[in-house]
């Protein structure tokens, strides 16, 4: 005789507080998404951060070399805003306990 199947878990085994701390400290790099098993979106977040950094620094440096300090500062500021949007949305979702793991389960709140 086989054993009866266990019911699926209703919550993720991943800790909500750990995900929140990772989002606050390393959120732009998608570390909190890697933590909960969302590898593809974590990789996309990491790549978007790297692209925004490269573009912002590159355009900012080019504008600075041409003597346009205002444009250089704008490029750096735009880079910072673009990098902060995705982790800020994740931070709000984590605070409202709507952030889920890779299987769609809400995180464990202790």
C-alpha cells in the first residue's frame, strides 16, 4: 500500500523578514528574488540594474567630458530612479504580504 499524498504547503518555507531585509539592502540586484526561487525575474532585475548603471555612467561621463554638467547629473539621476523602481515595487508587495515564491505561495510571516 502506498502512503497518502501530503497536502501542498499553503505558505512558502522562505522567511518574509529575510526577503524584506534582502530587498532593502540588495534589492536592485534581485537577491531577494533569488532567495524565494524566482530565478528568471531575479536575473532580469540584475541585468536591468547593470544596463542602467552602464548607460547612466556612460552617458553621464560623455556629457561631463563635453562640459555639460547638468546633463551629466541628469543621466546619473535618471539611472538611480530607473534602478529603484523595481525594488521599490517589491518592497511594497513584501510589506503588504503579497510577494510570493516561485510556486505562487505567500512567504512565511513569523
